C-alpha cells in the first residue's frame, strides 16, 4: 500500500517561496506518476501539477505556470513542489497524490500540508 507524507508547508508573505516535499513508500516509486493538488477553504480540491514516472514531462494548471515547479527524485522516493512568487490566493491545504501506471485516476493521497500566504 502506498503511503504519502507531505511536509514543507507554512506561513509566508506574498512574493515569498516555499518548497513542499512528499515522501513516498510502500511500492516502487518509479512506477507512479505523481501530482500535487490543493483545496482552499470553502472550495473544491483542484489540480496543481503533475509529473510523469520518469520525470520527463510535467503539466501545470494555468494559475501556477511560471511560478511553481514540480520535480521528483526517484532515488529518494520523493516529489517536490517549488512555489515561488506566492500569492494570497495560493493559500490552501496542499496534497500529494500518486497514480499507478495504466490507472486513470490518482488513487493514493497524503494527509496534506497547510500553505498560508499573507498579503
């Protein structure tokens, strides 16, 4: 069973940066595409970014393009989300998720880490 543990959230001023980490265990990390999602208060969870199993391709939601970077280290079984130029509207609980090869959905989720951006 896949286990995901996020870390790196916190309080930051607008314009600042944070790097989130997600530690993966329980299965072979390189067989999974990884993603980051977020949920703001009173809103539905939304997709933020995803990275392929090899790390060769990435995809971002429009609102974070040019500011956020997803990456992975398959030797450390960890996926990262570097967040720069943060805005108050980035405030949310950020979740890491894993999608198995050939699965259409992300089937494993972490517990989330809070990111708060003050204006």
